[in-house]
């Protein structure tokens, strides 16, 4: 009987409608830092990580555009020949 009650309590916590809809925050039960505890100061390592992400995103966009242009050239050549 106690197992049934504990599983029902867990289900109530898990299926909390305001939490699912985003009106309430989820309860943090792990040892992870919450948003309030995160260090937001900029240092060399975080700056490097951000620049790395932006640099590679720009390279990815350029590569996608290059592939689109190459496919366009291929289609144009296929139609003309």
C-alpha cells in the first residue's frame, strides 16, 4: 500500500500541469547548478567557446550555400547538355 502511495505522489509531481506548460519551474533534485548559481562573468575560456561556436556556425552556413550553388551549377549544366 505504501508503494502505491509513493508512486502516486511521484506521478503528481511528474504530471504537474503548470510545470509542463512552463508557468512554474521544475524542481531541481540533482547537484547541478541552477540558473541563479551559474557564473556569468566572461573569461578567456568562455569567450573562446563562444567564438568557436560562432566561427563554426558561419563556416557551416558558407558550406551549405556553396553546396546549393554547386547543385545549381550541376542542374544548369545537365539541362544545357
